C-alpha cells in the first residue's frame, strides 16, 4: 500500500496529497512527508524550510508569492479548517491567472502541493486554525509579492463568513492581478 495518494487538480502541478492514516481506539498515525514515497507519486522536490502559523476565524492571508526564489509549498492544517487557494502565475501556462481551492482540515488530513510559480492564500473557517507548510526555497522578504485576494479578474469564490474577513494592512493594500503584472519564469 502506498503511503500517499496523489490527486490532480484542474491546474497542472497543483496537487492534493492524501496520506495513508492508520487508526484504532488509541488514535491515529500518519507520515506527512517521506522523500522516497513522494518520488513514487512523481514528486521529487527538496524542502529547505518549515513554517507554522495560527489564525482565528475569518483571517484571510494572501495572496502571496516570491518574485525571485519562488517557493513550492506543501501545506496542511494541523488544527481547524481553512479554504486554501493557489493562483497560477507561470509564464506560458495554459491556466495562467486561474485559481483552484480546497478545504484543508485536521479532520480530512489532506495536504496541498503548490509548485513554484503560484500565488497562495487561505481563509480560516474554524474558530482557530494552525497551518503548517514546507517550502522548497527560503523566505526572502525583499522578494515578496502579492495580489489582492478579491481581484475580479482572478475571481476567487471565497466562502462567505458572517462578519467578513480579517486581513493585515499589507494584504489590504496588495495590487490587482493586472497591476502586479507578474509571470513566473522557470529557471
């Protein structure tokens, strides 16, 4: 039995990863990353940095990317539930400027892999959520970029929440997709 299942999304390279979970009356066990098992399902990236954040209901983070030193991200939720989104910024991609999103939760234990060249964001749906992700390159604040979460050209359909969303001042002031005018070019 494979340790991981790979589910392709409608955007090439953006993948849902489902780990094998072994549970009984005591609880459960699962591997969240295994280099050889990932290679078996066609994923051979190397991770160099892990990050974790905690947010309350209605917090919307994103849409973020790095203009240089693009990061592939393997994201998962270890407590709570989020709506997680990736936007394709890869130059020449047939899905350039398109988005896809899924629910990630501690309960469904799904992970999402976003390759280099994607903008990323998420909205917390539960009272709180702890979000964990592995990155293929280091974070460089001088190369950060972003796009407004509600850009009409991209048209992300975020879940409606009573009370609206909570954004950082930085995220409130991100440029539109057209203003950002960013296309990731693979090395």
